């Protein structure tokens, strides 16, 4: 849900990605897929990703809980 909803709402030139510190290695939770489907968003191709899969240049990093903020690696800022 954290990737599917913002991706659906973002402008076409905005890339949205989501990852966790302890993702389920097998699947996105089926209730998340169903909730997004009810909103007209197809998230069936999304897969769980670990936060380290997203290392690189990012404009924004948003954490959803204090434990994730503590466990996330440092993401270097993009220099202007």
C-alpha cells in the first residue's frame, strides 16, 4: 500500500518505491493488494523489497515508524 497508492497519485515523471527493514520475502500481503484493487489500483506486480535494494540517489526518504527510522541505512543526499 505504501508504494501502490502514492505511485497511482504521483505525476508521471515521479518514481515511487517502497521497501521494508524486514519484508516478507514471498509476497505482498493479499489484503493490501485487495484494498488497492478496491480503489482501482493494480498492485499485483509489486514485490516485497528490502530497504538496501533501494540504495542510491533518492530525493526523499519517508519512514513510517520509529524502528524503521532507527534501522534504515543512511541515504546520501543528492547534491544540487
